[in-house]
C-alpha cells in the first residue's frame, strides 16, 4: 500500500493520523480491485517470489495471495476472507463498498464531524437497509430454473461465457442432488475431481462417484453391469506387526511353514469373498466389485481376476464413505462380517484411462444422494481455477436454495437501496444523518463500477445532487430505466447480499474506533 504523509493542518480536530491511514488503506484496496468487478472486469497477474504466475480476478484469491504491508489493509483482507468462506461470493463488492464508504467518511471528517457520530449513523443505516432488503425478495415459481439463472449470474463474472451454461447446470444439479427433505445437507458430499482433457467445455456431473485410480491387475474386467459392491477395510496382503518383532527360524522348513501359514490366512479371506461372489452372481448378467481401504497383494489380485472380480485397493476414506451412501453398502472391518447383507449395488462400473492415469466410474447407483463433478481442462492451472470457482459457486447456490428467493442483480439492488437510504436520512435529526448519507452514496459504487467496466457511463453525480429541473430529472430516470432493463435477468443471492452490507458496516465501524497503531511484540497469529 502506498503510504501518504498528512500535514498537521490537514487533520481535523476530531481525528488522528491512524484514521487517515485507515481511510488510505481502504481506498488503496478499492483502487487495486475496482477493475475486477462484473463480467467485463479485468484480470490481475499474481507473481510469486519463485516466479509462479496466477491469472485471476477473484477478489478472494487476490486478498489471500497479495503481499499486504499496511496493518489496516491486512485487517480488512482477513475480515473479508470470512465472507467468502460463508457465501463463496461478494469479496470484491465488499472491498469496493468499503473503499467508497471511507471516501465519504473522509469528506465528513474534514467537515469536523466526529467519527463516533458517523459510526452511530452507519449502524442506523445498516439496520434500516436490512429491513428494506427483506421487502425486496422475489419468490420464484420454478425453483430449478431460477437457481440456474442465479448460477449464471455468479459464473458470468468468473469464467468464459461459452462455459457459463454448462457449469451453471452442473452446479445446480449437484446441489439439488444432496437435497434432503427440502434442505441441503453437507456440501462436502459433492466430490470435485480434475481430469486432463483437450476440451475444457466437457466438464460434467456424474450421479455417482469417480475414483482417481483403477484396478492394479491388467486382466481384471474394465466394465461391469449389475454390480454388487463389497466395501471393506480388510488387509488382503502380508502386513508387518505394529510393534517391533523378530522371528527366528532354525531351519528353512520352519521358515517355509511360517510363510505358508501367513499365506493361508490371506487365502481364507479371499476364498470367502469368492464364495460370496459365486453365490450372489449365480445365473444372469451380474458382477462383483471389491473396494478396499487397505492393500491387496498380487497373488490375491490374481485369484480375484480369475473369478472376474474387479478389485480396487487403497481407496481414500472419504470415497469409501461416499460409496457406502450411494450404493447402500455397509462397510466391514473383518472377514467374519462378510455376507450378502453388507453388499451395495450399482448399475454400471467401468474404468477409463486418460493419459497415464486411470479413473473408475460407479454410476446408476441405488441411492443417488451424492455425486462427482468432473473438471476437465488442458492444464492444471485452468483446472484448479475452475475447481475453486465451482466450490465457491456451490456455497452460493446452497444459500440461494435456503433463501427461498432472490434479489435483482446487476447493481439494481444497490441503486434502489441508495435511494431508500437517501429518503430515510431526511427523517434523522442531528449529525447522525451524515452516517446514513455516507452509506447511501457508497452503494452507488457498484452500479457505477459495473457500468464503467462495460465501457458505459453512470450518472452518479446527477443522481446524488437530485436537481430540481424536471426535464433533466426525467432524462435521468429514462437512462436509469435503461440500465435496469439491461440487468433485469441478473440475480443476486439474498443471504450473500445481506452479509455484504453487514460486513461493510461492521468493518467500517470497527476501523473508525481505532485511534492509534502501535508496534507490539510477542503477538501470536
């Protein structure tokens, strides 16, 4: 952040150097990120000390990766980061609103208005804005279609337009898949898996699970139909003891007997699985799959292969849990518990090889309350960027589903909110009204920036002045209606927008109460 030196004559009697440093920090962050907002926003290049490059316009990523020295700017960045964790969207909007709010606060401080009075006015405006926001909710008739429109509004600002429709449908389908009794359960049930592909527009949602590994035996079947699935955490290989131990053999015969005994223990487990497979798959087009969290040695793999059983070893714990949910399987930890009652079922299981990597698809599951989003792309940078965008999008769509409604986007909500607060300020007596006006004028930065980034102009100054000339006022209204009609198909999440306004007011009030910045020692993170 650029440091600004203030002369003593420039300071109001009601403020300190730290207040102007805070204002400078907020304005500095705003200047850095202002061009990023909206679908036509510019990108930034982040360069690390080792030469690693990232191209992004994600406000969350910029605040997370930028080297920020100013302590107030660092405080703002860390506080705003919580907004992204909550809703997955709105980081850039908070930075812009906060910077504009401090610009207005600076003007009032120079007019000798005390910061504490401005804080009280901002808090009054925040409560009024929250009450007004509740009256602006639009209740949709067709839930899924409006969620897709909401997703498009979110992703248009982050990815290429050619991919918006596909990614929006993928995310909405994924969120609705984990719906339980009109509520969205844990979004971590949605797995996001990267897959190398020349065509990055072929990302898709799988109503099942995709494992990032395949069979370890070359002759095992590559595709199975009507599959019974055994989910287990049983060692099917020789294991070393958990404590240090030594076995001393006086002859090669005794050593051979010990090895054979160890092999017999593993073979008994394998034979029990094979007998269960023969019983279950007797007659008809049926298949058998073993998903094991522990290892399977080569001899065991060969025995399973002869029976036409597909064996997957060292599967991740989170995937084991998902398979159990999707296929109605009961995980077992001992070979004694293996019987037909613990088996799950899937319509089809197949293996796909991409380059040197193998993937196993389990689809047509009996309990489709989870799924996998396949993110495809030519290089790891594109795939990682898309994955991060999808993760944040899932959070936003989940909130939209829970809100039971949405707000008009594209800056229209901020424009109307500014007008409402401007009228409300006339009802406030005393200097507190200036805090209300500061927030009212600050809201206009969103439609103004969206318009500027698209190459247009916004009549901010004329709207604020509210001239009495009727003809000029009519022209302003016409242009505002045109601006509104262009954005009528853009939606905003109610919870996210409410959290944005709440965060801006809370951060501003907190920073305005800072009167000194001191160097501390021994402070833990």
